[in-house]
C-alpha cells in the first residue's frame, strides 16, 4: 500500500454518492463562529460531480436574491455534516453548466418519474 493510499484511507468517510447531476439536495455544512458551532443548510441543484475516492467533489447551484450562487463541496469533507436528497432530477447531461445562462422556468430541471414496486 502506497503512502497516498494510506493517507486517503485515514481520512475517507463512509459517505456514498447517492445523487447525481440534476438532483436537488440539501447540504448541511458545519459553521464555526467563535466558540460556537452551528449547521447551515445549502439547498440547490447538483451541476457536476467530479473526481473519485477521497478527491471526489460536487457543485451545487441555487439562486438567492436573484443572484446565482454555486458552491463546491468535497464529498469527504469534515465540514459537510449531512447530505439529504430532496428530489431526483431528469437530465441528459453529466455537467449542467448551461443552467448558468438560464433564468426563470427555463432554468428548472424536470423531476424523474418514480416507479412503483412492480416496476410499472
């Protein structure tokens, strides 16, 4: 086992990637202000997922006050407390950078249909 692999295994979390581009997620971020620690929620659409192993990261985009905000999170970061899936999106691309130029309804991502238990 190389030094890099030992380092990665030491800091790797048991967090799995259960979402993809187009999905709307809530990322609970640990914020430390002085001596207090609180959780801040960043909810938006996943625009891209990149990397593998401990280097894996994802970018989330939301519109706040009419201004588009994008934030990139490392998947195995200790500052990411929890990731909740709000809804699955229906997209045909792996990178959704085209959403940056869209406004209003054209910037919406359709919802993936849920199949019943029998698959129909």
